[in-house]
């Protein structure tokens, strides 16, 4: 069984062969797709364009996704996880995207993660959608009827991976929890994740990855997540990433957490970086065949010094070198990388196109699936990019 790029014979939206990412990768049983928006090449202007409002854009994104899935022998009934990257302007029309999603999936109940991003790489894009599909779904657990934000659908696949929806500090009546209390909201999100995992006989010790989204205004409060993480997670702390956005899912929400768990016993993966001995996350966690990694920015793992300020390309080179070190510590290399999410600050956008050169130098074909999103900031003001990777060992 090998990892292969998904290459549709006909893909009318753009020439995907020219990029340093794949439309999606598959091992024959699972497909991991890049994020796809409504962008398409306009032969008249010779530029990539995005047309229409939220309904049209979501419909176009799913049309792309369907072609890619079909090329690998999958369809929408096989999708177990949907990640919706929604811009600030798109958030005002989010109900339209929900309606399109419900129409597309029908009786299928994928886990839904919604990420509120500053904007997308195409300025006119409202939404970018990333899906994971599998022929080997074990079960779907629904604890109660789902709603737009209070999500309760989790999906498990045969490799042991369990996908949870975005955890928000909003109760089942739609009320904000722990208003103004960052640590209280963070704790609530983790406890609610624990409740969902309890429905399939697991608990928070099975969590292998968290991605925390908080507001730029809450950057100085982020350190307060240490206590709830220490008290509720572990004994093997998961991989983690922290991303800043100006707007989250609802007024008063200070943090939103995406959570992935596994039935396999988690094993910490560390190239020997001592700073993680005092932290509540690991650079990598291997669970079964999957390596869940933390988000990486240009931070010296020994001195904790932020490196290469104001230089996006140098930061990106350092980031992918760090990722490859973790892959090596896990017994693999860049060929095992199946997916990356690149969070880029607005200040780094002018050079972001050149990141493709770095990826081609640091990675291997088939290129991993990839999603790019623009954030308002990262946990250290000097950072211009953070990369969230995932790897598979066949």
C-alpha cells in the first residue's frame, strides 16, 4: 500500500500539476484533500478568479471536491470530516454554506470543523473546504440533534483516528459559557470533548492533537490554557497549535478548539528538544500509523528565541527543517507527510507565493495535500507563518 497523488483526468478549474501541493492524497482506503475554494482560472484575464456569493462559492468548492474524490474511487458518502475555513465576510452568510453542506451530504453525517480565518489566499473567497474520506468508517456517534454551532457528531475510522467537531464555549442552549474567562472557556471546551469521547468509551487521555484558535486581543491570556491542559490532558500530551484571529464563531468566544483523538496508545515523538519537558504538548505524537504533529514556527527549540523576524522565506525553511526532524525521529521522512496547513500572517503575504520554492526543496513527491489560510497573528509577534503537518506510516 503506497501513498499516491489524486490526479483527475479532467479538472477544468486550473492546472493542478503546476503547484507544490496535491489536490489530494490517497492510500486506497483513505483520501486526504487539500482545501478547495471556488477559485478558477479565467482565460480572458489570465488570472485566478472567484465568482459569486457564499452559496455559489460553496457549491463550486464541493464540485471540485466531488471530482477529486471520484478520481480516487470515493464519493460524498465516504466523507468523515469536513473543515470549513470561513472568512470574516463569509461568516455573515455562513447559513448558506450550512445549507449547501446539508444538501451535498444528505444522510451522511461527517464531523464538521469550522475555522474562522482572517481571509483566504484569494481575496474574494468566502470559504475554503477540506475533507477527509475513508472506506473504513467504524462508527458515527451523535449525542443529540446537531445545530450550527453546538456540534455533537464524531466519526471514527479503522486506523483508530477519531475526529471531533470544533469545541466552543457555548452550551446546548446556545448560551456563552464563562464570559470573559479565557481559562474557564478553555476548560469547558476540553471537558465537552471528554464528554463526546466518553460516548464511545474513551476519555481525554486519548487526545492526540489540539488546534487552539483565539483572538488577537487574547494573545496575552493564552498562557492561561496551561493549567486546564495539565489537569485534563495527558499523561502523553498531544501535539498542539495556537492561531490568532480577529473574529471567532460568536460574540464573547475567546477560544475554539479542534480536537483529534485515537484509540491507539499515544507515543511522544521528540528529536531531543528539551523545551518540551515543561510544556503541555509534544512536537509529535504517534498513534498507530498516524503521526500527529504540533504546529511549527521559526522558534529555536532550545533557546526559545524567535528566529528570522520579517523574513517569511527564512522562517518557512526553518519550519520545514523542524518538521523533517520530527519525521526522522518518528522513523520516517518527508515522503510520509500527507497534509499541511499553512497559517500566514498578513505581513508575510507579499512573499507567500515564493513559499512554493521552499516546499519543493524540503518535501517530496507526491506533494502533500495543503491548505493555506491567513491569520491575524501567531502566538509570538515575530512569527509570520506556522505550519500544521500530519504524516502517515504505511
